């Protein structure tokens, strides 16, 4: 379901049973997985992959070149920086700085320096 007030960019793939809420914005080259939900006014920048059964809360922002793995929930108004990988299923209720890697093999987030 895509709300008529949502804006979807070019070359996006939105899987079955996904919900794109009112005033949500999805930039180009983005994948939204099955049964995922983007809340009211959520913003997803370009080249983002959102896995199945994920949630991006109302007015939350996901930066470009980011991976949000299956089962991840991003709370309302949370900002996720650019080039972030969120692979630990759970609820992210605080802002995530750019170039951060959350992986199930590490006991804490790891910064990526390139």
C-alpha cells in the first residue's frame, strides 16, 4: 500500500505487503522489503536497502547507502546516518551516526573509518 501523498523516486522496488505511509519520501535506487512499514513523513534517501518485516518510524530519516536488515525497527524521529549497516534485529530508538556497523558478532556498534 502506497499512500497517495508519498513520493517514490526512480528505480525503486517495493515488495508485496509493504506499507508506505502518508508524506513518506523514498529516493531513487531503494528497495523496501516485504511486510515493511514506513511511517508518516519517514524519509529514506537514495540507495538504501530495507529488509523484510522492518519498520521505519514516523518522521525518521535513513541516510543514503545504508542497509537496514530484516526485523529492524527504527523508532519515530530517529536519524540514521549515511553508510550505516543495521544487522542486529531490534528497536533503534536513538540516532545512529554515519559509517556505523551494527553486527550480531560484535557486542557494541563499530565505527567504519575509510
